[in-house]
């Protein structure tokens, strides 16, 4: 079949659910051929389906010079999802910016950052660079239709309130994915939206805000998604393939272990960066901080062992060190919170591990001291 005019794309092909999605950061525009849109083995559009002779309809439809946006043609390739980012902080803004070229993304947040995005757009610097103008909302009531995907990136202490506020936006086929720090988020989302809607996720992508409406993509990291319990199903696999068109996503078979592994890394890294006001990589340059990090790791591993929680890696300590190296230039979310005078997630990270330790009779002096230190900082600076 030879496509002669752009409207033919609307009906061809009907679905690509089972076709591979590119792991590159952008998706080839089906309207134009050329160096930036050449079809190859890694393209999201299979070579045998690529329209050979089409003229781009121009910026009025393409919006971003042939980068896939709200293009009619991309819906035919199964790539255009309606995505709602719940919690447009640094990480939420980054996820939204990475998804924006190929999907219909809306940011839900509050404060000066979201208002600046509404008026001036979102600028991303660092590992990726972009300037986008996604629709934003400060209240859920401003959103009139259910999204295909809700991505929760709110602070862990706000999960319950955010879930209750957005419950009416969850449609019959909506998936709810958490990429949050801390423990307990999955359980809250399942209780609110229902188990069938909720996917667990972890990411070590790093981002920090430099000014309202501006973020730095500071760390590439890994992103893993799956069902909270049990083997990945078709919905997980399809979503992973689609998300892989925007950033690398892996499918996890043990999301409980993945979530606790990330909590271990956060517990060992984030409080130290917040207390000493340093980037992640500085921990490895100071022997005292390394010894403190090792002590937190060993104590937390003893708690996890007593609780019968395993990890999907053979050496969790090496994993934590790998996270530090991979996000060396990143300013942890806890450091950013302290610098801005905001509440931190210390109770949902180190505090949750300490609670688990008490439940199983394991002393947690290292985690307890970090919780106390961060609380002292919060009490002096939180606005």
C-alpha cells in the first residue's frame, strides 16, 4: 500500500501493540523523511510501514518542526497517550518533558513553578535539552477527561491527599504508575484506585530545579515498572514498550524488592546530602560520609533480612554505590527540599526502615539519628 496523502495515516496501521518501540529519546515523524527522521532498525515506525512520500503539514500541525507532538498521524502508530503527571516537581517535570514529544502530556502541580510553566513553558537543560509548553493545572477539577496514564511523582507524605483528589479522573482503562520515593505509596494508591489500575515503578533518573520553570536533567538512571505483586501482564508490557520511545524502561518481576532497593539507596544517600548540603557524588570524596553511608546500608540490610525482604540484585551495597556514581551531579530531592525550606520525605524513607526494625526487633541507631537530624533541620527552616 502506498500512502498518497496525510489523511491515509489516520487509518493505517490500526494498531501496533505488539510491535517494538524505539528506545531512543524521540520518535520518527511519519510525515517527513530526512536525517532526523530516517527510518532504521531502532525506529519506532517499522520500515515496512513508513510512509515513503509525504510532506509535513507544517508547524501548525506538527508544532515542533516535525518532532512528534499532538500529530494526528502518531495516533495511528499507537504512540499518543493522554498522560497526567501528578506532582510537577523536578522529577515530574522531567518525566513530562521526556514524554511530551510523543504524547499528550498535562502537568498537575502548584506554586510558582507550575505557574511559570503555564506562562513561559518548561525549560530542560543537562543530559537532555528542550523547551516545551505543556498544558498545566493547579487543581484536578480543571481536567475534564480521564487520562490513559497517571504518573504519581508527588512527595510520599502527599500521596493519600493527591490520590483522593484525582480519583474521579481515573477512567475504566486508566493506569496509575508511581515513580515516587519512599515506602507505602503503592498500598495507598491501590486502596484508592483499585489494584487493577496500579503499577509500581522505580527510577533513578535525576533532576533538580534551578528556577521556576527550569530543571536540569542531571542523571540518566534506570526506570523499572511492573505489577506490585506477581508477574508482569499485558498492560505492563504494552506500557513499557510505549514508554521506551521516550526513555529506557525495563519490566520488573519483583517490584516489592525493587521498591525496597530504591528505599535503601535513598536512605543511604539522601539524608547525608541534605545534612551536609552536597551533591550525591561528594559522598564518595569524603571518607567520613562514606563510612556513614556504609553504616546505614548495613543496618538497613539487617532490618530487611529480619523482615524477609529480598532484593533483585546480588550485592545491594554495590548497587547503592552505583547509584551514587550514576547520579554524582544530582542534587537529591531531600537536599532540594531542605534548601527550599520544604518538608522532606525522611519519615517515609529512613523512618519507615526504623519502624520496620522495631517491628522485627532490630536496633536502628543510624537511621534514627538521620531522622532526628533532618527533623531538626526541618523545624528550623520549613516554611
